[in-house]
């Protein structure tokens, strides 16, 4: 195990991934491709204990996500307890299953913030990308959230299949009264990596989308904050993944496995503890999984002697593993990485791509079982 260089501070965010179940089938879903292997879910009592321990540890924000967290019928109880404990609470949802009655219950429980995801400005693309008929429903949910006085916070994952609609997406958000819109370019992990050839935009598409976004930013400056998150592949700059491994975020997955980020379980040779067997204090301060990539002591060249190593901590460990089969490598997004050719080839493919003939792979349990060899 590598010893972390600096004293370890407390986590700021507790991310409760309460279920991998989801009625949608997004082609860019960030859940692990083998999520169907991990179908067990913590009980309500387990989650309540996790919330207590997280707060004792010093976490101040608690995000409830999934899958679709609304599929847990104890969500109201968990939110109320998180609020009582003093967390700032955040629900990350597709909105599917959000009724007037449930929203009233969340309001009574003290929920601070809801982030609603949309896939596109058009029914056709929204419903195609999720393999569901949910476009109108999401619009209704947006109105219901707004009517209860929560700020309207929308998130749209941007990729080749919707990037040309970016102006209309912003218009739609404005019509729904969004105060905050995150246009998050797809990150190529999990299901998005499987579908990368079909999802990755060209540089020109990205440039146009950013220019359109800038026009709208200026036009709507008074009433909407728009964030355009540039993909790391195109930027050629490794991201400071999760703000540093085991630095800010503590994620607990549906079956209780605790990880520094929601995909870390894929990394070979690392042992991530389960909250049913260990306290969050042990998880955060003592476990091998949380300590292994803390700080910079684990790095090899070119990161070890790089002047930027404290800025980006060598980028993303999952990306290094997914693209270079080496979780200790410099993130291949970095031009200095000996594995940068993987990213360069994907970018080249996106420049020259004729419409891809590969079928999209939709996220669903059956597909997950097939992909991890269980079917
Ligand atoms: S990205 Fe889509 S399929 Fe994945 S959890 Fe979110 S709503 Fe469900
Ligand atoms: S070599 Fe490593 S530390 Fe330096 S910029 Fe690239 S990924 Fe970051």
C-alpha cells in the first residue's frame, strides 16, 4: 500500500448510489457495465447508519443517485434523516416515477436540491436514447419541481447524437424555467465507452456547440447559468478526477461497497470495503482501496516527475485502466502519456466517422449479464 503524503482530511460529499435499478436504458449510462452482477441492495437501516457515520466523519453534502433513486420506496425516510443530521441534500434523478405526492413528501423531508436529467430537446431523440417514452413525463416533472419552489437544475449529457440540437436544448431549459443547466459532454466510461464510436463528436461539432452555448450564455445571463463541460479527450488535459482520489468524495454503491468514485470497483487488485462489515471511518482512513491512489506517491513516470502532478494527480485511474490496461499509468488523455495513441485514435475516428454502422448498446440488466458473461 502507498502511504498518502499529506494528512487525510474528512470527505466532503457522501454519494449514496441507492440502487442500480432504472427504468431507462441510456446508451451513455455511467453505471458499471457489470452492474447486474451487483443486484443486492443495502437495507434502510444500513443506509441510515451510513448517513450517521458519514456525518460523524465530517461529510456535509449528501447526494442520492442510482440507477434511479426513486425506485427505493424508503427514499423519503433517507432524505429526512440526512436533513435531520445536517447534510445539504441533493437528489439526482431522471424524474421517472416522480409524482406530486412524492414531491410533497420530499419537500416535507427537507430535500434541498433536485437535479433532473434530460436527454434531448426532441421527443424522438430523448425516447430513442433511453429506449423509453418519457419525454412528456420529464417535462411535467420539471414543471412540478418548479411549482414547489426548488430551483430548476437540469443536466443533459451531450454527444454526437444530440450535439447539433444544443441551441434547442437550451431553449427547452429556458422554457422550463431552468436556473442552472449543465451541458455535460459524455465521459467515455462504462456504457458510453461501449458506444464511443457512435457518441463521440468531431472537433468541429464541439466548436460549434460551444459557440452556440456562448451566444445563449450572453442572452440568458440574467436568468440562467449554463455550464458547458468540455470532454477531456478533446481538451487533451487530464482531469483532476473526483478532485483527487479519496479527497472529497465517498461513494457507497447499492450493495454497500465503498469507493472513491462510482466506477473504481473495476480496478484490478484493489480491495474496496463494504459498509456492512466496516465503519465509514475505517473505509475512509484505513482501507487499502481509499489509500492506494491518494496523493502522488504511487505515481510512475512521466507523472512522478511532472510539474503538474499536484494539479491533476495523473488524471483518472479508471480511464488509465480502461484504455491502457494499466491503472498506474498516466491518464491516456495526457499528451505525455505513453498510451496517448488510444485517445488520438478515438479522436481521429470521430473526425472521419461516417454514420457508424455499429448498433448502439442500450444499458439494461440482460445486456449487462451478457457482457459480463453471465448469460
Ligand atoms: S444514465 Fe440513464 S440508465 Fe443510467 S442510471 Fe441514469 S437514467 Fe438510468
Ligand atoms: S504526465 Fe501525469 S501528472 Fe503530468 S500532466 Fe500528464 S497525467 Fe498529469
